C-alpha cells in the first residue's frame, strides 16, 4: 500500500511566513493526484515536505502505514522528477538511468533488467549510448522520468516536469504521462500551475491558494461546481465570465439585460440582493444556431477568435468588472488581461463556428440560464453549493 496522507500539515518559514496552512489530504494508493494553483500558493512546498526536503512545522505525513514526517528523504521510498531534467551531462542515457540503482548497490543483473525495461517502455532503446546534449527536450524529460521509474518506488513526485517544453511537446508528453500511469499504476503526486495540465492528467485535483486547500475533487466536478470565486476563475479555459448582478423577480439583471433564471438553479437570496453571477463561455450560443425558447441578448462584437472547431465571440458588458483579491490572483497567474482596460466586464462566448459574427457588428446570443453560477459578494462562496449543503 502506498496511500499518502497529509494530516493537518503546516510549514512556517523564518519571519513567520506561512507557506502551507493546516492541509489535510488523502491520496489513495495508485491515484494520480494533481496539486494546482498560482505561484506561491504552497503546492511545491507541500511536495517538498512529502519528499523530506522541507521540515514539517506542524502535523504529520504517512505513506502506507508508516509515519514519515521526520524520516530522511532516502528512507521514504519516493522518486522525484523536477522541472529541470537534472541529468548528468558526462554520462550517457544508460548510466543516467542506472545511477540511482548503483548508489543503492543493486545487483548488476537487476540494474540491466530494470534499465532495459524502462528504456523499452519510454522508447529510449536507440538513445542509451547518447549523452544528454545529443537529446531533444522531450527525450531528456523521458530520461528524467525513466531515472525515477527504474527505482520502482512507492510513489512518484513530479514538480512541474513539463514547464520547460514547448506547447506542442507538452501536449504529447501529457498523453505519455497519462498512458504511463495507466500502465504502471504507481501513486503519483504532480505539481503544476497549468490548469489544463491539471484537468487532463489528474484523477483528482487539489486547488490551492495562499497555502490552503480550496477544493479537492475530480476535474469535471471542479469545473461544474466550483466552491468559490477563485476556483471558478482558475479552472476552465476560457475562464468563467463573472459579473455583479441583482436578483429580482426570478431574474438576474446585469449590463442592461434581464435574464429569467432556471427555477432549479436560483440562489437563496432576498429579492433585490446583489450577487456575482458566473457564466461559462459555452452557456452562450449564436441565436441562429441555438435551441428555441432560450432568452437572448444583443451584443457588439469586440473580438472574434475563430478556432476551427468553434469560435469565441468577445464582447463588453455595460457593467463594472468584478474586483476581488482571489480573482486577481487567478487571472494574473493565467496571464489573462483585457485588450483595453476600460474597467468594464469583458465576456467570452463560445459559439458555433458557422457564426456570421463580425467585429464591430451586433450579434444576438442565446443564453442558457441553467448554466449560471452564483457567488456571495463578500465571501466568494458558491451560493448554490452552500444552500445544498445546509438543506
């Protein structure tokens, strides 16, 4: 068993800087768990505490039935893959793969067997005599993963291993990682700030902010039911559209529009109360291709992004942009910025690629109220989930 448990774990650095704050998390044996969040959220510190590279300030960590909180890294039976490949430049691929086993005085015949097995699994057979400088970035990363795999550890710890690769190679390496995990079934803890990596790789995803766990769930559950504004803004590409709205007479009023709400998805607030409404881009459609009976709005197209399989219509609303600390953290990390910082809400609608929308022209969009999310202005919590929890 290689189940990993964080039990009330905290890390406080000198100067009373809290990097990880009372984190409790269970990672099942054989699970692929992704820790995701903006820079400085504590995800790498949590991974380093698991590896034994950082001292735990409070709480405890167990792997299987063992309490490893105070064990040295070499005694934890873990293998790490880092952002930089950390290969020995003077050694060929074979020796890089075998180095850790040699240091453990593994018998030579066993070393040869494991190196051959991993090289075959990763497609490195033809490269065993090459040195790292003769390899591409993707090949070096495969060698780095192979060096961890030959150890046959209780768990793999991966700290942003794909961040140095170009975009196309990252996509193919994500697929390779997912396939390898299905084949090996070894517990894996994967750290990234890229929410697309998190959504495509993780069996479950733990979203972190300011050292605390915000939400831990399956990727689609995070997307479908974010617990707060931060998760809503961070998870999803393009991200959720957010605007302040007034709830009145069964409608949401924002930007000069009045949208009738789905009776099954109405927030439990008083008539006239103000909330933050979240709308995913796919909850819009060009009215020319939408099902009948949906409410419609007319907007002026500011930007068109035609992507082949779909099209993104970007438009401004006559409403102030939602300002919240958690949103700034999420948006800054994802490098999303307004084309013109006018202070107004900028919405993205994902529509049928057959749309005739043109920049500068008016477009009628159908809106699906069943896809609306509602958040408390003060706390940022998801009002529909909060109501369900207390029902």
